[in-house]
């Protein structure tokens, strides 16, 4: 038996296995599943999806804006800024996002009632409204997490730009600011784009953690449906399909 024949057998086996799996899922969806709950909860699903999109977009935008100086300062200094930035990335990457979210929500969030009791006028401030909404805590926690990972990636991207390009820019008489904005930063962004797509997908798959702090995103709505209807697989499969579609959109968007 030669190698080509063995490869053909393996491919045939894998294809047959996938076909049987797809047929089983299709049979279950058509004959065994129960989607009678969908019309009742349909209005909640777009709201949950919109909240998930907001959480993803805001945390990624704020995270990358924070990651750029974190990565740059680790390369250029000064040391009194580089060391805290390095420690920030280490702590964020070394602790679970769920723990970070809980520490922020149950830790910082618990301070607001004490401040409100001490300073009654604080309840009239816009910060009191933020205290009441878990969504802002989730955005803050997800932003810090994204910044911690992307900050280290940006550090590698800045270091990855060939030194000769920077020296050539200086030889043309560019100021340090112009070297950064016209040569160094654009080249670093091009290096980091493929990784940024993957990190954005990972950030999307982390958003269901927000439901643990009462954020009714898409995963939170799905959990409510499961609790109300006692249906397990149908809501989860719908959730998985929606997340897969969102992932395809993200990958497609970064392909340009």
C-alpha cells in the first residue's frame, strides 16, 4: 500500500465521518428538536446580539488604543513607564479573564455604595448611573484584558520593524514624531494585523463571560431561555451558529 492510497483512505474516512455527523445533526434538527420557544423569545435575541456587538467593539477599540502606548513604552522607555507596562501585561496575561471581571465588578463596584453613603451628592453624578450598570464594568474588564494581550503583541511589532527603515527616515531629516507616525507605527500595524484578527475573534468568544455579572448579552439571553424552557441544546446551537457567523464577519473584515 503506497502513501497516495493511504491518504485516499484517510480522506474517505474523514469525509464519511463528517457526512454522518452532518446527517445526524440535520435529522435531530428536523425531527427531534423543539423550536416552539423561538417566537416568544425572538425580540430578546437582537437586543442581546446588539449588546454583544457593543461589548466587543468598545473593548477592542479602547483596548487597542491603550495597547499602542503600552507596547511602545516597553521599547522606547523610559524605564519608570516601561516596567509598569511590562508588569501590567504580565498580570493580565497570567490571570483568568473571569477573575479579572469579578474583581472589577464585585471589587470596584462595591466601593460605590460606600462612596454614596459618605458623599450624598455623589448620587447625582453621572458616575452613579455607571455604577448601576454591569455593562460598563464588563467593558472596562474586557478592555484591560485586550490591552494586556495586544500591548505585548504591539511591543513585538515595534521591535519587528527593521532598524534600517527607521535610520533611513532619520537620515531624511524626519523628527522623532514623524518617524513614529509615518514610518514606525504604520509598519508595526501592518505586522500586527494578522494577529489582531485572531485576538478579536478570541475577544468575541470571551464575551459570554459578561453574563456572569448580569449583562444580558446574547449568551445571557440564551441562558435565560434555557432556564425558562428547560431546553438545553437548541438555544446553545443557535448561540453557536450566531457566534460562528460573527467570526466569519470578523475574519472577512480583516482580510482586506
